[in-house]
C-alpha cells in the first residue's frame, strides 16, 4: 500500500478515536486503563465499546482462567495446539517458520476470542539458570530480532495484538519483582533492546508488556527512560503498554511514566482490601483522584485511552478481522515443522543417529522425559493441548520393527507452580529397572533433561544448579557401565552441565516441543527428517564460564536489591569468543546427517560507506548422502576500535535447503549502518570507519572464510 493511502487510513482512525474520546467521561477513560478481571479490561457498555480480552502466550493460547483468581475455569472447549517453545523456534533460524508460527498461534487466539496474545518474549539469554529462558529467543539480539518480527506480524494479521514481553532486562526470575538492574547504555542498546525495537519498528507491535524488575532505580512498568523516551518517543510506539501482572507500584509514576493498562496478580491492587478490588488498582480510583485534583493533566489519560482505542480499532473493533481457527491440520503441521527444524544434533559418534528401524533391534528408552507432559507447568506459558504426543509414543509409532522398551529411570514429581512436590516413586527401584532394561538392549536412548517444575524451566524462580537434576548424572553413569551404546536426548529450555558427554555416542537437544513433540523427535531420531537446528545460545562447560557468572554474585543474581551486568556487551558467544573461553557447544552450532561445504564466498565490494549494503555471496554444497538444510552465518568484527568490541557479532544468516550431491547459491545482505556501535559519549549510534572482518561459517565456532573490508 502506498504511504499516502496509509497516511489517509491513519488519519481516519485518529479522527474516529477523537470522536469516541469526546463522548467518554473521565471515569470511563480511567476504567479502560486497568483490569476488571484477571485477563480483561472493561469497555464502555453504554456506547457498545467492547472489553479487551487477553491470554498468555507465547507458545499457544492458555486455558481459560477464572474471572477473579488464578484457578482454571475448567471449560471443555479451550484445548488448543501447543507450539514448540520459543527457544526451539529460535533454533530453526528460519524467519518464514516464525511467520507461520505467528499466524497459527494468532489464529488460535482469535478463535478463542482473545484480542491480545501475551507474547512473544524476547528477553536475552544471559544465564543458563534463568527459569524462563525457554520462553525467549536465545542470546543474540540479531537472531531474536529477525524472528520476533515475523512472529508479531503473523499474530497481528489475525486482528490480534502481539504483546511483546518483558520490557526490559527481566533476564532472571529470582527477585524479578524488585531487583534493580544496572547496565551500561551500550549493553542496553546493543544487546537488550534490539529485539524489542525490531518488534516495534519492523514488526509494528500493537502492545508491549513492562517487566517486573527495576532499571536504574525505577520499576520497568513505569520507567521514564524505557517507556516514555525510548519506546514511545525514539521508536514512535503507538500501541499500549500493559503492565506485567502486579508490576505497577505507584499511581503518579504509572500515570506519568508510560504505563497505559494496569493488570494484576493480587485480587486487590493495593493488597489491603478485597472489596471492589480492581477499583483500587493504581490506574483506577487513585488515578482518577489525581486527575480530579488536577495533579495529573487530563491529556495524560486521554493519551492512554487513545492508545487503548487504537488497539481496539486494530482488534476487537475491526469488523474485517478474520475469524480464526483452532486445532486444524495446518497448525499441527506448523507445530511439527518448527519442532523438527528446531531440534539440534550436537554429537553423532559413528553415526549413532539416525537409528534404523529393524527387526531384532531392542531400543531401551530410559528417562522420565520420554513420557512426561512438557506443556503442563512452567508458569504462565502453561498449556492445555488437545493432545500431546510424548517422545515415547512418537518413537513407538515410528518404530514398527524394532522392539521399544521403556523405564522411567528417575522421577521428578508433579509440576506445581512455586512448590516442589516429591515424586511418589522410589528412586532406587526406578534405577534398578532402568539398568535391567539397558543391559538387555542393543541401543539406549536416554530422554532426560529438565522439567517445567519449580526451580527447573519455570517462571517465578531460577534453577539452583547447572547440572541435571533428579540424579540423572549418576543414573547415566550407571547405565553406561552396562551398555555403552547410548545416545542422550535432552528435553530442556536451557544449557546443562554434561560431565558424561565424552562417554556417550549421540546427543540431541530436544527443547519443549509442544503438541507434536514425540512425532517430531521420532522424525529426527529415525532420519525421516535430517536435523538442521542450530543452538540459539552457548552451552558453557561450567557455570563460571558464562559471562554473567564469571563476575560473581553482584552480577548474578545480585544482592537482592541491585545487580550489575558486569560482562557488559560480552553476552553469550561474544564472551566465549572474545575471552577465548571454549564453550561445550557454541552459539549457532548444530550437526546434520549429511555434510556441507561452504565455498566461493565473497563480498560484492572492498569498501563501503554509510547507508550502503554489503552483499555476501557463495555456494553451499551438500557433499553427503542425504538431502539437508544448512544455516550460513555471517558474523562481523572490528579489531581496532575506540571501544571494546566483541570478536565478532552475528549480522546475517540464511537457511538453505540443498539436495544431496547438489550445490546452491546463497546471498546474504547486511546494512552497513547495522555495524554501528552505541557510543555512550555521543549517546547515539556511531559507525566507525576503518577495517572490518566478515566471518562466514555454519556455527560461531566453525568459520570457513574470513574476508576483510573497509568502511570509509
Ligand atoms: C508473567 C507474564 C504473563 C502474566 C499473565 C506474569 O506473571 O510474567 O509473562 O503474561 O503473568 O499471566
């Protein structure tokens, strides 16, 4: 559409909002700015202005919650498709799939009559202990930016707003509701904000959720710098800032520093009364009082109501929006495709994988995660799928000739929010049973990892340990003593310690894969699908090798009041690369059942100037015996600079399918302007002139070509 037509449309919308605003009383405008139930805000019934209905997010549409408490409403028509966790989506390195994911989850939200989907999450992976990493898109701002944009666009095509969260710096769950994050401007702009910025500027996100934590002394849900200056002024965000549930703390600040809609966790906004509780929210009667006393100008509530009406005209007041779809074959197909493309093969000694389905072969599938539901638990992203195919079911379905035997091996207890419930099983007998079946099997497939329980991959707390929980390391050692032909499938949203890595033959990083988990895993284990996933974050060997942990407690987790991001811009692979600390597995790493060769890579020029594009082209050859897909990754570094730099940073990538024996051309473009660093001295982006190096490879630790170029 031409920009003139767009401008005209915008003008019509704003005129419509003007005309509605002129009909609203002060009380009605204030009412729109806060919750009336756990997941809705009131409309204006006398004018037919609808309520706004929201749902979590981000991996599917959450089951209906009671009006006024966190219990599930027990509806029978709210079972949905569970899509793979966002870490898995990030591992696909496939923006087209992110678009399909966004469209599908948006269709389900629309069908379930939701106006706002509370997701996606793009907080950066800073520490492997963060309980919510599985809901985010990894450690690299460029990768997360490239995937969040199509996700947001896909959701919003349905007339459902994506609410990008948690803005910003909510990079740990421990003390999330009060910890004050101190971080340099440079790390803020270069690492922690780009995905949010892309979601607004390129994705056109209609809503943004403030984070629970503080940043530079002010709560993120009413943070002058983050919301008024950066989001609304610098990025021109015209949508609605929604608080995280219970994330507002002060009426004046909420009014003045950018919050538009206050949602809550406690049943009373101020924690003292249950009578007409929503009326006591900061942006409810206390706000009205300030407006009436003239301590806050009416223009402030008008701006909030304008934003909320704008969101409504895009969603529930847009009579042209589609009707949505739920649990259809296409959604299942997307869920399976994301899952299979996101699974990462990390070790494959003597072609352990794929495992052939043949008569006479006994495969011992050991581990609780082979059967455990991974859509239950985890906090607000918990889902009630119409069905969930477990890894064991998927494997049994696929393997018709081989004999599949299973033992739990370990047990972790049910996933209950904020509590640890013991498992009813006896750990010793589970182990004995597992060792017995391992002894008799030809192949052992250990399916373990973390779970969605408290202190695992779950909202509200961080992991307490880097190693695998529930005695899995010991169990693995005992199994290996009786059967050395063992492969491990890790179902986690986080990196874990792997003291047994040298002794196993195969390793698959399996993520939380949603409704079709088992089929997707069986696709890869059997070789029906050739794996092409790449890690969206580094796996350190030990916790101290991770940058946030290297700098001690004040860096992570802080002293409960403050924390300092001392690693600054050197997050993830930027740290491992620059400090030469070898990770166990590197960002961008992931194997295939075939082999690829990258050749003839070159840049279109030797020197560039501001505003130009760099075109990198070359050839990817599939030199193995099966079809496959490879992700070409382009990193750029600058050795001489006026500031400290990471050795290299991801600036472009492309996933490319290549049939066996064939070669495909590949082209990647980089905007020269995207090579700028955030210069604290001038408080702006600065494109340094001089020599740069492009690093081209298929993983951050596997660079096949380095090319020098210059910016003049
Ligand atoms: C979470 C949000 C979620 C909200 C509503 C909060 O505790 O941090 O991500 O959207 O609850 O469930």
